[in-house]
C-alpha cells in the first residue's frame, strides 16, 4: 500500500520544517530580551564628570516652532535717508560734526560765510535735517559751498530692515504676521524679533530666492547697514510638544538615542533610544522614548557615547544606593546567590529570562516532542 511511503514523506517534511521553526522561536526569544542595565549604563566618578564637562537639561513640554532658516543682511529704510545742503554759496567757517557721528534734527552742524560783501560778511547756520548717523560728510573747514552740492548724508537707524534671501520653495510662508527670529553674528548670540513687511522688488532666478523685507527696531543703534543676519522664520507653532536640545541627540538617522541622568544613581547615565519628530532651530521634537522631566545630557553627550561602561562600577553604585548586593550586570541578587557569594555579591549573575522567553521556550519544547513522537504516530497509523 502507498500509505506508509506517504507517511514517511510527511515525516521528512515535518523533520526539516520543525527544526527551522524551533530555531526561529529561540532566536526571537533571545532578541526579545531588553538590553541589560550594565550595557546601557555609563557610571562615572567625580573626576570623569568634570573631565567630560557633563551638563544636563530637563525635557519639557512647551510651544514648538516649525522654522525655516535663511540668511540676509541689514539695510536702511526708505524714510531714513536725509541730506544737508546750503541755500547760499560761500565757504565753511565752522564744522561741528563728522562722518560716523550721530546727530539730532535741528542741531547746528556747520556755519557758512556768504560771498556777499560785508564787514564781516554775512553767515548762516546749517542745521541737521533729521536724526541719525552721518554716513558721508563733505564738510571741510574753509571748503567751498554751493547750493547744488550735498554736504551731509544722514541715516535714521532707529528702525531698520532685515532683508532675507528666502528659497522660492519656502516663499509661501511669507504672509502678514510672520515673525522672524534674528541673530546678528557681529553682535553675539542675542536674538531679536522682526515682523514681515513685504516682498522685495525682484527675485534671483540663479539662486532661486526672493527677497523678504522684515522691519525691526534698533534700540541703541547697534545694527548697521550691511551686517549679515541669520533668520529663523516661524512657519507654524504647536503647544505641548516634548523637545530637547539638538546637542543631546546622538546616533545616526536609523538609530537615535540620548543619555538620561539615572534617577537614583549618582553620576550615572542611561543610554535611551528615542524616536524624533520635527527639528526646529536648536531643538528636536521627541515622539517616543522620553517623559517630561527626564534630564538629558547635552554637553558631553558625544563623549559618553564612546565612554563604554565608564570609569566606575555599576554594581558598587547600586550596592551603595540600595543598601544590598547586586550582580555585576546590575540585576538583583537572589538569596541563593547572596549565600553562594558569601554576601559580598561575588560574580554570580541573575539568570532566567522574562515571561516571553519562557513562553517561547515552552513552544520550542512542544515542537521538539512532536518531532520525536511523529515516527511512532505514523507507525501506529500504518499498522491500522
């Protein structure tokens, strides 16, 4: 009869399929175990903390701004430009201001002696036509003066324009009410704000940009035309977003992580995988992996990634913090392990896996028993 041969063939199929299945479940059981605390924790002493310059900040839920970064420069406004000239010809007999100095409207800046005869010849005072910085001066003592000649050029810098070069692909965000945060490298790290005023008169086809003009106050007249700018254009804003400084984020695009200050161990930091969202300026949104209040390492985070397990013992830190012995990998010691190690912690490790490992081990055992029992099952069927 063909039945025994068919049973034998089926047995072979079972034999060569159960083994890979069992191997798969075993591998899954091993990979399902979370990384040990020992492998994820860097423990330092006070010297290590100081040498790495470790600094931490709390992750917080706050407003998160989606921004576009562009470059630009300072320019003066149209209304800011004034010039000084004389109504009569003559020569300068007094000069009271020079290029680079500030003047106020109505200040006497020079005196002109008329060419009309007299003893002494008649003279007039020249007063500043506006407030601002003298950017060009042709006032020279004894120099000739003509009515059609400009003697001073003045810029009122109390309000200036920030002219940004915005990529045309991002130009749709240039709407009324748009706010830009501006940093002027020449003036340090201070952040200023400016409101969008209007578009420029043209576009740069070669660079693929358009000019966007932002109006900003200039308290103290520190901003000068031609200064370079870094502008962060706020395209949108969301509240209640958990974010951290960019400096805290480590790893490559496929595997991002941060170091969190251990909540109960001094000078200890736990490597924690995170999922990131949007990036804005110097902050990054965290969608998974952190909770508000977690202290993440900023300064020194890159060095921690190469610090291995640190320069101190996790076991000793846990023993000191909790008042009872632990294994070298940071797990709790059982009573048997404590007794076997003489109470000093020894080098025993807490064995055993989690519930998932136990479940998968049982499945592997059942499959193995079925594999062993299948010849007897098929032999009994063939006799029947």
